[in-house]
C-alpha cells in the first residue's frame, strides 16, 4: 500500500524566520545540527540515569533510602528511549563512541564526521554531569559532611557508594581488575549484539518502533545484574562524568587504573558484537520488513529533498523497483553504510 507524500509545511507552514533557518540547517549548518542532536541524545539518557543514581547514593548516605538499583536501571532505560525517539532522526542516534567507531570500521561512516560525533557525545556527557551536580549540590555537600563525620570520607567518597561515584565510575579498593575487565567486556558485547539486532532491517521481530525500548531495557539488564561488579558501557557517559569529577574534585577523582577499563573496553566489545552479528546472524539475502521499508523510505525522501544524500542512496527503495526484483550478490547491498546511517542507533 502506498501513501501520498505530505510534508509538515503543507499542513502547518512555518514562519518566515524558521523557513530561512531550515534552508540553512539542511545545507551549510547540517553538521552542527547533527552534533547538537548527538549532544542532546547523550544529555537525555545521562540526565535520566544520573538523577536516579544521585537519589540512590545520596539517599543511602543520609539514611533517607531514596531509590534503588532498580530505579536507576529503569531511569537509564527511559532516558535511552527518549534519546533515540527524539534525536535519532536527526543524527542517526549513535550517542556512543563505540557505535560511531564501529560504523567507521564496518559501515563506511566518514572519519571526519565520526570525530565530530565523538566530541559532541563526550561534551554532552560532561555538561549533563555538571548540570545534575548543580541541581543536587546541596544534598551532595550534605552527604559529604556525613561521610566526614563518620570518618569514612577518604574511603567512600571516590567509590561506587560515594557522591563522586554518581558522576564518575569507580571500583572498591582491592577489586580484581581482571574480573572487572571481563565483566565489562561481556556485558558490553551483549549490549552491542542487541544494538545490531535492532539495526537489522531484515529482522521481522524488531520493527523500528520497538528498537528504542529493546536497547533501553538491555541497558537496564546490564545495570541491574552487573553494575555492582562495575560497568560503564558507554565511553561518552564515562569520560564525560570522569572529566566533570576532575573539574569539581581534582585529581583524586581520577579513578586509577580502572579509568582506562571503563573508558575503553566498550569499544572493542562493540566492534566484536558487530563482527559476530554480521558473520553469523545477519544476511544480505533476506528481505526488508514492510515497517523498515516505510521507515527508511521516509528518511530517503528527507535526504533527497534536502540534497543531503550521496548519489545512489537507498536506491533499492525507489518507486520503480519491482517488488520481486533482487540485486545481484556482488552489487552494493541495501545494508550499506549510508542506509544504516539513518537508522536509529544506540546509546
């Protein structure tokens, strides 16, 4: 079934200044718009999770019992859903340096664009942590005072149970870092595998509208089951929070050797997840789902109308394509880098 092409401007014409901005946005300033979308996406999911984490940690220190590990997991899930559903249509929805780097390696994502995305992601995490710190500062200072009164400030302040642990990630002294590394890698691999499944336009079990929820609650599972052992799962969240903690508390917030594990492990784990999915679970010989054809067709139209797409972009979704036709196997597959660039991608 085909539907008529109806633009939003046809039913709700924008004011003149907005029409002028849109012409600029779709051409000279499109790179800036994508960076802002990446920053806002990181802001949404980190903001949602940090508030719940602050309530849990500060409440535990001050004996108010606000929140739990379960509320933190749910908060991050909802934050990821908000990030993908609100911002992914503009930037592609990476929100995760590991995903961006993987798309450079496997999907031909432009290296210069990837550098901009990663910068925007980390900056988004940093600014979000600063904002949440200001919102919670009175209670954080109160919690620090409680730790000093009990004589455990030096022990707990820069730990998973301390106020700094809301923003930067730490492990308890004496923790076996080899097991922490394994925990991080395996958990990030599972998250990456789910992301791959959600990006696969031939997966009839995952329509585009379901992908944000599946990715979000996969992060929840990671938090509920494996954050006590220590996981970061996203370099933007980790580095943004680490830099913010260093800004507020100085070098004592650095995190030691664990900082490298939390910042970097998710990248090779995500690369491996994409590799495994492409080798064993995906197939270019499967057909796209009707949901993905409509979803990707709308993105194709948007890019073509604004001259944002390279030549040949999503040509297999053209109106003159016979429903039973198929490309030869050695032609460029429909799952090429450009098509995947506009599918919502993770956190």
